[in-house]
């Protein structure tokens, strides 16, 4: 029954995870797998040409966590602390020093909205995922998936 689908989400996510083996497959299936995330900036190129498939499960798992959190987001502004706690994920806002010196590296285009400064980022191993939560539409824009960008701390 349609009403029981939510109780089986973990099962379906694990099944889907087991058949994805390349980052390009994440791109190809992004709208189905991550309906609460909107990929923008150069994420198409990053997922189809730039990132090694050795990162596919790190990328899949972190995006799935963000998608799940956005799905359950009910009201108010995005709460990074609640996201970190509920999803057991490393995520933070970029420091003022880094934004002052390297903020342009964190500006990404959003279709029909122009550019935005993406200050939140998920950290995992060698990768960073910069995203911009939209509290009006309860979606998150993904602007960058890749290696460390420049920071004040090196």
C-alpha cells in the first residue's frame, strides 16, 4: 500500500545503493533518489567527469542523509546542529575568515535565482559538499561536490 512506503524507505535505499557503482549513476538518478535536493553549479560535471568512482558510496550516503533530513524538515530555518545530531554527519558553516578571503569559491549559480553564497558544507574524508538550504521551498541546492576548497586554516 502507498501508505506503507515510508516504512520501507531504508530497504529501498539499500537496494538502490547496491546497484549504483559510478558517480555518473548518481547524476543520472538524482531526481528519483534525492527528490529534495536540487543539483546546480558544476555538480553535473563533478559527478559525471570529475570524481572517481571510489567515492561513489561516500557521495551517495551523505546526499541520502541530507535528502532525508530535508524531507522531514517541517518549519523554520535549516538547523545545522539538528542535522548533525539527527544524521550523525559532519557538517558546519564556513568560517568568517575563509568567507572573507575565499568566498567567491563558494558562490554557485541557482537556476532562476542567480548566485548564492553556499556557506554550509558536509565533510567526509577528502570530499566536501557545499549546499544551500531553501527554507521557503524546503529543498537544498547542491552547489559543489569535490575536494577541499581554499580555507584560512590551509
